[in-house]
C-alpha cells in the first residue's frame, strides 16, 4: 500500500513538473513570438507603410484645429513653451499639404476628406496676414495674425512662403480636372499665387531678400545666396505670372555670378555646388530636401549643376561621415546616420535646436535626414529605417513617426516633433514610391516657364513647348 502511494505521489509530481516546464516553454515561445511580431518579423513593405502613415498623421490628426495648418511643433507631453500650441508654420504647412495629397493616394484618407482639409487651409490663408502677398514664417492658427519669429522678423518671409506655394501649386495641379468645388479651390490658390509680389523682394537689386517687416522694413537685411535650402525661392520668383524676377537676379544673386560652382570631391563623391559656409561636406541634409519636395531633381540641370548628382552625393557624404565617425560618437554606423537641422542635446542635457552637419556634429542623429533622402539612397535609407525601428523601438517611434532627434552617446531621446522635419519624410517617401508630388509640381505651366527662363533642363519639359 505504501509503495502504491509512493508511486502515485511520484507520478503526480512528474506530471506537475512537466506541466510547469511546458508552460514555461510556451511562455518563452510566446514572448519570442510577440517580440518578433512587434519588431523583427514586420516586413520592409509593412514598415515603410507604418512609418509613412504615422508621419502623415502629424499633418492630419496633429494639425491645428481651427486653421487645418501644420503646427510648428508637437510635444507628446502636451507642454508647449510660450503657450504656442496654436502657432502654425507656413513652410511646414507647405510640406504638410503635399503630405495630405500623399495620404489620399495611399488611402489613409478619402479624396473628399483631403479636399475638405485643404479647403479649410486655403480659406484660412485667404484671411491671414500677408505682406506684399507674402506670408510670415509663423501665424496664430486661431486668429491668422503674424507671430514674430524673432525680434525683427515680424512680417514677410520669402523662403517660408516659397515652401508654402510649392505645396499650394501642387494641390492646384492635383484638383484642376476635378469637380466644380475642386476647380473653385484651384482658382483661389491661383489668386493667392498671382498676388505674391516676389520681385518686390529684390529691392531693385539682382538678389532676393529673405525678410520684410511693416514695422522695421528691411532691417533683417538677409540676402539669399546659394547654395543652401532656398533654391525654390528663386524658382517660384522666376515663375510668377504677375511679379516675376529677371534671370539676372538668379544668376548674380543665387549663383553669385558663377561662384556657386565647385570642383570639390569628398570621400570620392563630387559636389558640383558649394556654399560659403559648407564647402567640403555639403552642409546639413535638409538642403537636399526642402526645395526638392516638388521640384524634381531627376535630370534637372542648369549651367551650374546636375541637381540629382548634387543631392545624391551630398547624402552619401553625410552618411560616410557618420560611418567613419571621426568624433567617435556612440551608435553611429551604416544603419544609424543622418545629420541635419533638428532638436539637439546641448551640454548638460538641455534641449536646443541646431543645424547638425559633418564638422558641426555633437552626436545627435535626426531621423528625417536619412529617411527624407530615400529617393537618393533607397537601400541605405531603408536599412536605416529598419535599424531605427529594430534597435530603438518605442524609444524612437511615436504616434507621428520617428521622434525628431536622439543622441545615442548620452541615451537621449526627445518625444517631440517639428513640421519641417516630418513633412519631408512623408513627401519624399511618396516621391520614392510613385513620384506623385514631383509629377504634379513639374507639370505646372508657370513653373515650366520659370525654369526655362533661368536656363534649366528637365525630362518633364514638353519639347514642343520650347
């Protein structure tokens, strides 16, 4: 009897141990499976769509509610300096309305939803502050009144307005063959376009000026000379049907009488164009993005450069700097690169803003740099998107895409976004996928005339119209 009891006890004990072991094994498999589902097992196509969708949401779900415009910044914690949650950015909104067109094409929203939002934005702009037809950098999204960007920058901002009109003209091309409501929207956009007095911002000189204020006039006195992010300013000014600049303004102002040309070779990559401030490495990567969200650099040439070569090599130099990593910053490498303007980690851990670039590097990586470069370096940019996602997960990925910046050296991650960084990601991901925004902007008749006027060549030109 005792032997039987002992046998039964031992059998039950073995069963219990087996069940516990089985449960633990199942738990381990489940944890591994869940981990793979959330990170490694997602396909590249699914990851691409996830990042595209979330970044688009900055301009959809995250938009300022009254105006529909893009907020200058979004903080996940909801805490904003100077109570500026309703401050919208004109340039960032130009990027954002192009992202909305992408959202329609990707079925993130319907055409009707996209039209209604864009109609709201144009209605807001029609009654917002303008100066000689040019918008300020910041507007109050509730009132439409200018919010000074700095002490003397409280009026027209030609460059930010150029980014805005790049988007508006693209919207016009998208809806110009639509229904009556859509065609009416296009007419209203064209009216805003016709009222922008681009040539007034030359001061009768052969150069464009960035700012003008109704209070302090030309006190900022900032001439726009290349090479940097501002090429689109000159393109739009030359393309205006009503207030166009002469070609000499472009050639003597932007191109500095030809001094913009360069024979610089860095890491084996040629840079056709130079800036006084960045002759060797090409400067921060937003220079290769902002003007080219609508302006297609594929096959775009003038007497100074092939712009695809310029932008691609600029990107490759930026990446190579991070791979060689001369400052020995933690985390840099083939799957973690990209220096551009963004939030930054300052000494002592404080947060600031900086135009990061090779030679002006503090260990801060900005996801927009590599991701917005995806048309130029598709494999490298996709590998980096995967690297950001796999290595950092929710530390770096939030509700509106990857957060603006991080510093692996100091384990610094900031849960904030900037419109001017999220916009190029969404737009360039669409251009890489379909070329949509490039096709729309480049088919605009005014833009084609302006580019030809300045001596540009492009595959988008109809040879019969020359």
